């Protein structure tokens, strides 16, 4: 079970004597630990009832003693072994024995990066414990998490494009995304909806604004302005790969619209289906008609080539690669 699903309704999944949290998304792990502690400790949820061990130095005997010792001030305990990969490797047999005869009043949480599901220990946890995957969210699942978090925590709606733009600007880390959602909720005030413009203004700052000016200039055939914006961004230290992310955000939609139009869908409708902002549909249509279908059908391939080249596929300087990409997308080569 993924932590995103578990955290929607943790009470439907009561804490078991052994809980394994595996993956690299620390914010999901923190949220899962909090939910488990509330289940186990109830009103006694305090630091005295939660013990943490460092996995690299912990001994199984110490962990076991802590699990079997209940304070006079609390009826249960939560014991967490952090970075437990090495701990699990060193004490696998002992953990298998503990899984067979665990404490009835305490919960052991093993926080690890990887979890081999074909081991004897994993099968015992499947039978009597709880395994929660805390891996990064991507794609539609990440967009849904952002929408759910905005609605559930802040009472705000966020459009799909705004959520996608937020990911482009800050990455997939849920901790950072959560911080930015908090800022955005305060920024929009009484407004019910967080828009792409809100994200662009608050999260992106002048670099994001300059990036959108650059992509708009490429779309409109103003190569001089596009190259000027590129120079400003690179001089300010903006990474070419990050700039490519902003370019992808805009031009992949044009590529998808081109594919939709092949089936007979009118171009304005195809652009809307592909997620182009309504105010930009006319300009996007003019762009695709200006460069022509043969070049439009090569947009996606050109973006993929640029990504591979920036990752070492080309010996050309990054700046020259980016300049050539803008010229290609503008239909000037």
C-alpha cells in the first residue's frame, strides 16, 4: 500500500506490531509515523512514549528491550529504527523471530530505503504487520495529491495546469510542494482557486516570468526577445535543464495538440484538450500554422533530443544547445 492511500484513511488500517516504511519520500514517512503514533498512543501521544534508534548503530537487544518495556505513564510504546536498511540486514533472523512473537502493546517501525518483498521477513510482515510504500509520486498521482492537499488542508481548488506548473518549478518533493501550497493559499486570500498565474507569480518569481516571456517569444517568432531572455536567465545562473523543463511545459502541449488534430479535431479544440490556457489558444494556433505541420510533428522529438544532449549527448556548450533549440522551435532553422 502506498502512503498516499494509507494517509487518506489511516484508521481503516490499524497499526500492527511491526510496520515497515520504505522509500525516499521523507514527508510521507513523517506523516505516516504521526498517524501510527496517534493510533497506538491516543491521548498519550508524547515524546516519552516514542523512542528512536539510529539504524547504523542500533542493537536488536536494545530495540527489543524498549519494545517490551512499558512506562507507568503510558500503556503502549512506539519504537522507530531510522535508516534501518543496515539494521535489517544485520538482524534479519532476530527480526523474523520478533515478528512471530511481538509485543502486544508496542509497535516497531522500521524506516528503510529499500524493502525486498521476497524475503521471509517480508512475508511475515505481510501476514501480521503493515508495509507502507513511501516512494515519490509522479504524473497524475502527484497532481491528484496536490489537489487533495490543497482542498483538504487549505480549502482551495487548484487547476491541473497550476499543479503541473508547481511541479515544474519546485520538483516532485512533497515537502517543498506542501510549503509552496501553504504560501499560495495565503497569497490568494479569499479566492477559492489557485491559478497558474498565482503559481507563476509567487513561486517562480522573475526567473519564471522571464522563462514564460521567452517561450511566448519563441511561439510568436520573436527570436531576438527569446534569445535575450535566455541570456538573462543563464547569466543569472539558471540551470539549462530547469529552463528546458519550462520549455517542455509549453511546447509539449503544442505537440500533443498536433497529434489530436491528425484525427480531425479542429485545432482550437485540440489545443484546449492538450491543456493550453484558454487565453493562449489563438496565439498557439497561429504558431502551429506558421511553422507548418511537418515541423509541428517534430516538436516532441526535438524536445527529447534536447534533454538527451544536455545530459551528455552533445559536446556543444549548454548555451549553444539552448539557443539552437529556441531557433528550431521558432521555426527559424
